[in-house]
């Protein structure tokens, strides 16, 4: 029953995707503007449904950081609308040619950007993702099938209904936006096997969700989200700057994937830096855990275990390691990080360059907080997620990440002549 219902919705999205791919830029942009207006007009109704989700989550004993991800207010709804407007104002990624050649036989070959087709999104309790995903997918000419977290079902349904109604009225093909409005967890497993209907799956959430989908999906997956992010305070760091960056990276919104989870401090600056840092973070309610060398300076903090170095807390907890030098910091980061975002605080340009070159992550910062890894902050209007893999796309995923390519070949009657045996090795299947 559930499988057939989901397949029917995916088939509707697939049918709509062909017309959507050919839709003019101005129609898609006007639809996003209408969607933004509709969000603002229906803010109260959306917040009403969100309040019910939040109340149920609190009754279930969900932790504060989870509630923060789930919660919407008028400002967050307005931010969602602004993201849609900014996305509408961005250049159209479709139809752009990035390669052309005229062959000796007269064939003219061009390569252009085209939509992926139908994008499946699986995400947890972040209702704003519903608006971001719909806006980015429609702007890039893709239909979308959404499966949000069951704890945000009312919020997601309210947002999707408002946006899809406005989009269809503005000329988007009916069926291009599909929300799987069901709590049954088997819906995720069904989506992972909709080969031929979904062109790609993008999971956005905790490490467990992402691992489940990557390991079980027969639909291609873009891996996103899990963030074990580090800040390394080098020996030449400006201490007031480092304090400000560490505090922002940990405290500004600890529940998100670009928040810092581990702090690394050069041993030559640790005696000066760590006590000041501890006082600052404790005032914000941060629990500190440290290695043996760190605990020799901060004698009242808990010991960090091996599990702490690999933990994505999503909460006001910070693991701290004092390291001998930048080589030790890099070794630690490349062992435990998830390929998301890493930062160094330093006044040594050589150390900064070394760090940038040797860290294996999608985004590497010098003297700035990891919290900037975000499509909105990067000028993408919004983001579909942050890719931590290396194929197709890496880092914050905006419009370009939701496109592929198509070759257009123009001829004047050319046919391929018989190929000499020595050249057949270059042909597919030989």
C-alpha cells in the first residue's frame, strides 16, 4: 500500500519533470517569487502547524538542540521566503554552454547544462529544508520528491502545500512537487529503490540516516551533512580573534552540521589560551572534555574518550586536544573529520597555506568560523545540502550542483566510416 502510494507520487514527478526541464527562465523565476509571497501570506498557518510538531517533540522528551532544528518562528519563515527570492534572482544554470568544438569532419559539438530530472530528498527535523529544496529544484528545472522527518510532518505538509499551490498557479507543471506525508519509516526504504523514477537521492541529516541510505540505495546518492568540524588554534594565533571564532563556531547554533565539535590548540599557546577559552564557553553552558595535556591546564574538565574525537555532538559539548604542532593537528583532523569544514586561526601565512593544502575537507577556513559553510552565506540563495563526498559535487550545493550535462551535436549528413582495427580499442564495449 505505502510502496504503491510512493511510486504513484514519484511517477507524477517524473511525468512533470519533462515539461519542467523545458520551462522558460522567467516562468520559473516568477514561480519562486509567488512562492515567497505565499510563505509570507500563510506564515500564521505554518507556525500553527509547527507549534503542534514542537509540542509533540517536547512531550516525547526530545533534546533542546533537536527542538531548535524543528522550531519555526516568523523570522525563520521570512528567511525561507528571502531564500526563495534570492534564488529567483540568481543566473539560470540551465542551457549554459561550457564546451564547444568543431571536428575535422565538420561536426559541431556543444555541451550544455541540463536538469538532473527528479531529485529525492530525505531529511530530518528541519522544516526550512522543505522550502529550500523546492525552490532550488524548481529553479534548476528539477521535479522533487520530499520525505522529511516524521516529527516535522505537520510543518512540512503546510509548507509544501503553500509552495506547490503557488508554483502550479504560476505555471510550474502540476506534480513537480511531491511530499511523502507519512510517518512510516519504510517510506525511506521504498525511495532508495525507485530506480528509473528518481535520478538521485540526497539524504540530509545525522550520520546514521546518511549511512543507511548510502549502504542500501540502488538510486545514485549524493552524501551530505555529517559534520565533525575542527578549529585549530596555531601558535601564532591572535588570541582575541581565536576566542571569538571558537565561540561562534561552537555556540552560535550547536545543532547544525557546520558547528565545531573539536578544538585543537598548539602547545605553545595552550597555557594562555585555554583558561580564557574555558571561561568564555562555560558562560554559554558548554561542557568541555579534554585530552590529558589539556586537563593538566583545565583540571576540572572531563576526560575525552576515543569516541569523543569522532563525535558529532550537535549540542553544547566541545572536545579539546592540545597538540605539539601543525603536523599533529593535521593528522588528527584527517583521521577524525567527515570531510565537511575545518578552520585554522593563525598569523603565519605559511601555516595557513600548509593547512589549506593538506586538510581533506570540502571547505577550509583561515581566520574565520566554520559556521559560514552554507549556501546562503556562499551566495547560492539557499542550499540543497553540503556534500562531503568527492564525485559530482563537493561542499555547499546550490543550483549548479543540481544540473548535469547534455551534448548537442550538429551535422550536415555526416556518417561514420569503418573504423580501422587499431582504433577500435577506443570505442565503448571493445
